[in-house]
C-alpha cells in the first residue's frame, strides 16, 4: 500500500447530481494539511478518470466494473419525471410509468437509468445531454425521467417534478482503483462510512496497543507498621487515642496495678 506521505493531495471525482460538500468539509476538518481537489466529470467518463489516475476516488453511478474497481454503494435515488408547472401531472403527488404511456418522454444520450424500455412515446431524436433535454421540456417538447438529484441540478422556475414508480433507480457509490487503495483512500472511506475521528482515521491499521495498567504499588512497610490491620491490636510502638495494648488509656479506662483490698 502506498503511504499517505507519497500523495501530497487527494483528488475526488464526482458525477452530476452528487453533492460532495458534506464529506469535503469533514475531510478539511480532519486532514487540514492534505488538500482535497474536486474533479467534476460526466457519468460516462468517470471510470476512465479513475483508471487513468486523474482522480484517487470518485462518486459514481452503479454499476461498476468489479474487475479492477472497488465500490461502496452509498444510497439509491428516487426517480422523478420533470414536467412544466402547468402540466396535468402536477395535480398528483406521484405517477407510475404506465401513466406516461401517451406522453413523449425524452431519452438523452447521457441517461443514467438502466432502461429495458423507456416509458412513454419516443421523441423524434434523442437529446445529447440531460441539460438539453431539460430545455426541451421547458419548450413543451416532451417530459424527462431522471434521478431526483439531476432534476434539482437542472432546476428551472417554470419546471417541477413528481416521483415515478415502476422505473429503474439510480444508485450512487464511492469507487476507486482496487490496486491503488492508498492510506488517503482509506481515510476518505472512513469519512463516507461515518467513522469517527478516533476510528484510526478510517485506515485498515493494526489496532493500537492498549495502555498498560499501572502496576500495583507494594505496601509501604513503614505504613504497615504505623497502621494496624483491622481487628488486631497495635504494636508496642503504636500509640493511639484509645490505648489498649496494655490496659487502655490513662484518662477513663481501667487503672493499672492490683486492686486495693478493703
């Protein structure tokens, strides 16, 4: 494993729709001396960036080719349909894929959903990008089904969206080249998994040795002579307020000597 000292910075790729702000903030708090650089990439080019060494790790959309890339699934997104604000769909809270059967549904070339067959009626041609498709929705050309994060990313005041059931869902994961699982990658994995700062910074390290308990001190011989054990009379050199070794104290205990005869 390459040590963190060999990597002066950490490069984190992320695809559209993913907001890495929270994790970047935690990184800066825990590793202020290791700058983190964000690398915005398209969904299509994300894996090439990781394989080419242009990023140490990245937030991508599944599936991931497990032959050379490792991945930790993080969350699954809600699928929504983007529509004009005056569309009839806005009257309901949720629609199904079947409800879109008579609608023209745009299918951009950079679509992130693994469709067996997209819902609705196909447009005359496919838009190049999701951003282009959103512009067409605003122009009244058709509707667009995307992960919710992309609907938020391309938000417009004249558009809104509703959840769609019966459609594929997009899953986001943290991925990195399996043969380059550096200490800094382990650090970031720990942050993404929610480990605390005391959890070896997320690295797969040998557990630290527990601090040895202090050895019990030997009894002080002089203290033992000064302090009698419970239930035992004091020694000859021990003077106490209660007297007791040879008959008690002078003041209120029994007097010494033989009793006088009457």
